[in-house]
C-alpha cells in the first residue's frame, strides 16, 4: 500500500494471475452451493421431468412466485447477509434466481416476474382471489403447471431479537457491496421473520391448489418455522437455499433437473 502511493512505478499488477484466481473461486462458489443446498421435502416431484416437458424452444417453462424470486433490492433474492455474512461481489456478474434458471435451460414467465419485481413486496392475502390478480394468474396457469415460490429473509451477524421482531433488516452500500439490500415485512401480523408471513401463506396455499408441481425455495440465513410446508399436500418439494454469493445460484437449476 505504501509503495503504491510513494513509488507507483515499482508496483506491478499481474492481472493474469488474479483473473485465473477469480475464475477458480467462481467454480468453488458453485460447488459449495451444489453441495450445500438442502432438500427438506420431496414427494417425488424432483427431479423435474425435464426432457418430457420442453416447449418449442427446448426450454422447461416455470412460474416464479414471490418478490423473493426476483432481483429486487427490497425483499428480493439474497446473495449475501449482514456483518460477517457480507461478501464482495461484482454486480454485473451476480446471478439471481431467474438468471440461474435461464442459465440451466428453463424459461421464466416474464409477466408474473415483472409484477413481483415492480411491487417489491408480496401481495395482500385477498389479492389471490381478486379481479386485479386474474390477468396474472390465468396466464401463469397457461404458461406452466410448475410454480416455484421463494421465501427470502435477510439476516446475519448483529441481528438481535428486536430487529427480528420488527421484521426489517438491511445492508447499505459499502464494505465491498455494490448495492443495498433490505427486508421489510409490513404485514403487522404479529409474526417474526423466522415465521412465514400471512401474505406468504396465502401465496403458497394458492399455488398448492392451482399448480401440479409446487416447489418452495427458502432463501435465508436463518432456521425457520415451516410447519405449513410439511402439512400442505400441494407443496411437492422444499429446498433450503442459503445465501449463494456471486454465482452459486446456478446450482438451483441443476438440482431441479437432477
């Protein structure tokens, strides 16, 4: 550091070595994700019957439900946590759930995806039977009989009881993070963020009743209370996907395909 300021002409940066090291690190990240993602429930739906359900473009079509399935900076899919759960990422290379699935041969319902990303939160309990939801949900049923629902939670070091009960959390830019993230649950349902919210329960129940294949992804750094997912027959599979880092999410599509 001193040499770089006082004698910059003597500093030589070997970009070849650093580039190779970063590429190897990327492989390690994906391997850790492949081995670390945990299947909590499976009634035989996974692996998906991929080869027999390809569309005209040789893609397996899926619907992504929940703001946690998107790359929204509020309540979206989390790649890192707080405190020592923070990692340094190159934002342009970051892989979120939608990218990960598309990278492994899936196509995603853009109409539904943009709804959740723009809203930046999950819809109210009564939305699922309302007139305003009809255009999204009718098309989703037409698009695919597979629903992937993501429940995302931001957590990490220095999160005390008060923060957990407040159902909020966030990490600002800085410390190597190129963007801010936050988790805000405005349900006011008296639940803490280790429990499913009423909004999430309504979304999961709707999918369980209306889609043939329902896979729930828990994108969290916390142990959570997930009794509902065990009890609902319509929930076919549950995957625990902790924070995936820059590119670890690519493992999700591979796992779904077996």
